[in-house]
C-alpha cells in the first residue's frame, strides 16, 4: 500500500471514530442544520457525480422540468444524502429510543410485522440504513447483505453500528444460501435493488426509462424458491427531522405468470 493510501485510510478511520463519538451528542436540530448546509455546499462543487446526477435527471424528466427545478432536486438529494451519513452516526447511540421517537410506519406495512417470510426491497432513496434499524427494533430483524468497505478499519466500525438494533448483516460470499435458510424459517430478508449488477454476477438487463439497465435477479429467485411475498419499503425523511416508512406495492410469487423458471424470474 502506498504512503498516501495508508495516510488516507488512517484519516478516514480517525474521522469515523470521531463522528461516532461526536455526532450522537448533537441535538436533532443541529444534525438537520449540518446536513442541509453540507448538502448545499456539495451542490456548488464541480464534482463528477454532480454531472452524472444532472444527466440522470435529464433522462427521467426531459423537458418536463426546467434546469432550475432539476438543480433544486439535486440540492435536496445532496442534503438528504448528507443526512443519511450523519444519521448513521446519530442513531448509533440510544438506537431504540431514537428510532421509536423519529421513525413512524404507515399502516400499509402492517403485514411486515407478522411471523411470515418476506423479501423486503428498498433502494438508495431516503434513509435505507435507518430502515433496517427501524424494522429490527420493531421485533423483526432483517437479514441483509453488505459488501465490505475498502477501508477495513472503517468497515469494522460500520459493522458494529449496523448490528446495534439486532439486524443481521451477511457477507456477500455465500449469501444466497443463508438468505434462503432465513426465508424458509419465516424470516425477513432486506435487499437494495438499485445497484449495477453485471451479468457475470447474476444480473439481468431490464428496460429502465428506455435504457437497458442491469440489476440483480436474486430477490426474484429467492421469492419464487421460497414463496415469500415481496414488499417494497422506503424510509423517507420529513422536513422536521422525522422519517416516514411506507410501502409502494406488494407482489405475491404465486401471481407471477409463466411456466419457465427463468422467465418467471425475469417477469418478477
């Protein structure tokens, strides 16, 4: 490892440990103010990801929104992402107490809190990290797959944080076998689906806003093999610093048409 990489990783580790100590001490209003200021500043920087985000907004909205409206969406997105990062640290302490105070569930998710197998799908929308804590605090721990971070020391710290609510984090290697066992025991599996999964890693291409996009077929395969219902859930931040969890839809594997297993997976 080069001297620069070693120095950078050391700095990342020190900053992470400092954030784990300092951020939970802040009042909720201070966390919100810091997230909004950080997100607003990030939007002003000439970052490569900013160009990618604006290009994606062009694909989604075309001329339906003005450049000003798209930049406003980008700013709010940056502020939300900053809040997600800060809340990883803030909810690491007094986790149960803070989750119960700041996270509420829509009645559309009542089915989730039953002794029944579910494939729970979310996306990098709102606060996906907090969603895992919220479901687990409610008494139904999620089993989720997490790729290790590049910095091993930071990965250890984040792993501790993810376990504080009782959720189960499964390494990517050999994950499918463990997820299948969880579902067969009427457990809950949580998966982030909006990720670039190449065909070599089990991805399939689907049409997304008129473009071919690769995604994992693991949730479909798991649901069909175990007959577990598929629930979509999203943990959306509100302006007052609370979060609202709701579901967009539910899919019952038995309702998926077709006889060929591969086509059923693709259809689902």
